């Protein structure tokens, strides 16, 4: 019912030549994959390089961030309309690295999500607790607040353009994956939060990806959980063979 999504976040890696190599290797490895939406999120500068390469493939293009204004005196920013112009269909918003290093608050995340949806992008909205928050038994409160503030003001129709990425901060880039049970527990909580905020239908429709050290070795167990609808993959998306193995998790 919910089509799985496997998305690769390239973070601050891959100049144009490396991006061309990675995408050229990836395309043949996933070209026969059906029933999975495949997304890659390179750095801004290589979006126009990658776009024509994937034009006739089953891979979609995302950016890793955007600003909330469409244009103006905002030096250094990139607007959702500009991402559409560069061929993006998706944008990652609220990644924990942006929250941690670039002062991205729930309010800024909310503004970015609204602007991105208005421009026609689908949002990969990242949420997740830190280790301290988990150890203090605060995980659910943190997730609830991030959800309520991040999607504040969104209609049910607008929510259809949102995909959630649950990424426990302690599992990102650390090699520590949440266990299948820990991930499922959080995903079920998140789905329940959408049932409370919207309705049963909205909660059943929204796709919730897991992120945090997903690899070919652990993807199957995670994807077998009833509320896990895909993965946001960092490190393992930087090599064609490991990302393709994750995309092809059913094989
Ligand atoms: C990420 O960048 O969103 C991520 C989950 O990274 P990694 O897979 O490397 O933990």
C-alpha cells in the first residue's frame, strides 16, 4: 500500500566527476528494480550535472536543504523554486546535521517545509532524538514536538507531500543502528502522532523512513517491520554497490 522509498543522502561529498561516476555505476544496478522509489541527494552544485544522467532512469533527484523565501536579498541561499528549476522532485529538510551545526530550529524547519511544498517539492522531513534524550526517556516527547512544530499549519492535502525520516541522532554516521524493535517502536509512535494530528487515513498513508547507519546487512530486518517504509541512507549511498544492495533489499 505504501510504496517503499530508498533515498541516498550524499552529504558534503562528490564533486561533479565523482558524481558522474557514482550515478553511471548505480543506474544499471537498479534499472530493473520495481516497486521502490529511488532518490539521490547530491550537493547543490552537481544537481545540474546529475539531472540529465538520470533523466531516463527510475532515480529521482533531491536537494539536501532549501531556504523558505523564493527570491530576494538572501546571499548564499537556494530557494525551492530554484531546486525545481534544477530538476529536483524532493528536498531533505531538518536533517540532524543542519539542526546541530547550522542552527536549524523547528520553526525554521516549518517555514522551509511550507515553502518547499508550495513550490511543488516533496519533503523528506527528518526528525530524531539525541542519545541524551533517549537515555532520559525523552524520545517520544522530542519526536512529538519536532512533528507538531515542523508540520504546523499543514493541511491534510499538503501532508501528502511529506515523507518522514526518523533518524536517531546517535545512529547517524556512527555505525550504531537502532535495533529493528527500537526502530519499529519509534515508527509506530510517529504514525500514531499523525493519527492524532490528522486522522487514521493520513497516518496510514504517510511514509516513514528509517535513517542511521543503514547498510546492506541490516536493511532487510528494518524493512520487515510493519511501520518502516524505507530508508534514508548516508555513508552507504556513496558507493554504487552498497546503495544498490539496499535498494534491492528484497532480492
Ligand atoms: C544520513 O545522512 O541521513 C544518515 C542516516 O547517515 P548514515 O547512513 O551514514 O548514518
